C-alpha cells in the first residue's frame, strides 16, 4: 500500500514546475467533469451553521482572470479579489454573525475569453449551530491492506486538527472509526485491531481497553453503539468476507456469512447474547439505540448461501425492545422498513438524538454500500413512519456513513460524489418539517486541499466537545494497558 506515496513522488515534479507560475493547476469545469460548478467546492445556495469555519473556494474556469467576489449580509459588505477566495477568520465570523437566520448574497465576476461573466448566488445561514467537533478516519482507498491510518478530530469552527490515534504510536495497527454516543465528547469508542488492541472506551475522560468477545460469540464485536446511559453497548458480531467482482461496473463486495447481535455490560464486564438475535437463519447487523435508549434498531436479512445469492440478500430495518436496567434485548422484533416490500436493502441506521428522525442508507442489495454507486440516504420521521424527500442530498455516487449533531438539526455523511474514489464529509440541515438542504463540503483553509488529498474521510462523526485524548495517549494505552476480559462473565438469555 505504498502506491499513493509513489504516485505523490511521480507528480511532485509537475507541482514544482507549476510553482514557477501558478501554485496549483485548475481542472476544467462543466458537465461531465467533477468540477461541474463555476467554483469548487460548490458552495452555491447551501445552508450553513452559524458557527462554521470560513468557506474558502476557488474559481474553476481555467481561462478566467480578474476575479472579484462581493459578499453582502446585514448591512455589511466584503470584497475579495483573486481566483482563490480565502477568508480571514475574524472577518468571516463577523459576516456569519450579521447573517444568522438570513442570507449572505454573493456576486461573482470574472473575465474569460474576452467576456465579462457574472454569477449571483446565496449562502443561507441557519440559526442552528452545529456540534463543533468532527472525528473521522483517514484511509487510502484499498481493498484488503492498509497503511498510515489515523483518526483525526477537526474543529468545525476553525481549521484546527488534532490526531487522536495514528499509525506512528501503534506500529501501523489497523484502527476502526471513532463514534460518539449521541454526539457526546465524553462518551465514545473506537477499535485498535491486532496484538495489543481492543475496544477503546472513553467514558468521562477515563480510557479502558476491552476485549469484547467470549466463547458464545462468532467473532469479536464489529459494529455498534453505546447506550445513552453509558453502561451498555450493543454490537454485532460478523464473519466478514471481502471478494472482488468478476464483471465490470463494481470493484468489490464485502458481505457477512454469519452475523449476530450482543450486548456488552461495561460495568459488569460481561457479554450478553440472545436467541432472538443469534439465529443461524437470519443475518443481523448494524445495531443502534433509539434516542431514549428503550429500543435497538438493526438490519436483518434471511440467511442466503453467499456469495452465490448475494444479489438476493436484502436487509430490512427492524426494532427490538431494550431493558436499560438489565441490559437485555426483548422480542420479537418489529419490522420498520421492509426489504421485501421495497425491493432494496438497508444499512447503517442512525437515530437522531432528539428522537425525531432515523437516517439510513439504501442500496440494491447487501450491507456494504461504499462501493455501490446507487446507494442513497433515506430519512424516516419516527413520529409517523413517513419517508422524507432526500433529492436535495443524494448524488450519483455512494452516500453513506452518516451521523447526527447532538440536537438533531444537522447530519454529516461521507460521499464519493465527484471523482467516485475518495469519500469526503458533507453536511446538511434538517428543518422541523423534514426539509433537507443541499449538502456542503467540509471547509478547508487551502481551497485546493481536496485536489491534493489522496485519502478518504471514513465514518465522519459529530461531537459536542473534544474527546480529551490524543495519539500519544492511545499509544501508551496500546503498549501498557492490559485489555479487560469479558469472557468469564458471559450471560446468555
């Protein structure tokens, strides 16, 4: 997996040559390109939180010159000149404050091929703030191997980035993505895989390394979530098989030949398994808690011989009661979204912390949509089961790996829209009536950041506070902290 570095070395002379003139190349824009708009990132007519970092961008017209951009809001006017529009943070914050709850009007002008061109567009500024922290794993696109993994925490109100776990401190171990419980910075976890690893649980700033596995389980825990109360976690155990496609159009599939659900009691150091969610004739995966912690939503499909019948393996969205006093799952499960009726497959359900919404991904089949260009996000109103219109959000490439802000007004997701190769974090606002807005790409200090980025942003997850640890601390946990065993206190109901 050193190919990305070799690629970087190969293109480095081109960048050095460009440094004598323009510092960055400008890709063509227009239909059929991944720069269809006249600016990149395309921030035209998006809705923003009132606390977001500056939206820096550049004009995509290769023949353009004499660029001028005017911003107007609340009696304030700002003029920025040049192809690259880069804000001073103080000036941007003042403009956002003036526009909170209303709009910023933008007028763009430039010359191209002897013609003066004009575009008028709008930035809508919501009064709803977004949780100020975003964690994500940076990973090179690949299939079975990895290199130089790291999990970062980005401050969304600025461009500050902290590394909270990385390959340097763990001898290049695999690490899976960091998740918060309902956006809480003081309640989160991620996995370090391999020797010396475990589930790294962060509760109130105390770190623990856990072995979430016992003899009754088919594998260690894989996907899951922490209960809002902090004592329990619900997880799937999966036998995961990666396989390459033998025909064109798709690169790779990842599927489960077996999968069950279990509950971890973090205080009692025991794993609980249940007949209802450990059936050999059903695949169960991607469990999450309801906002009040009284139910678990998960994906379930009749077991099929795989990979022979992968195309017929479709997961429904189901719900089962959870007893927060004992950590037990009751049954039977209720079907919330039927794969049979819809003719499609569900994965990655996420309930909004306010209890109003359920966001999930829908693909043609299976449960690993990252390589499915047809997969889209779907939003359900839990008050009545209705499905919201998501045309403003979904694109022609994979949209998945989503999470909610702690108040349920914003969500973030990873999308491969554009180049189709690299996942990038996009944000959308949800109004009380379920109206969603055109997503905007995570702002960067350098407007050409994504042109040079050779890694994907994997599983972006919002947090209302910093997690309180860093990569050096995790390195010590990996080397020095023994993993707590949950094997001897297995409890089967």
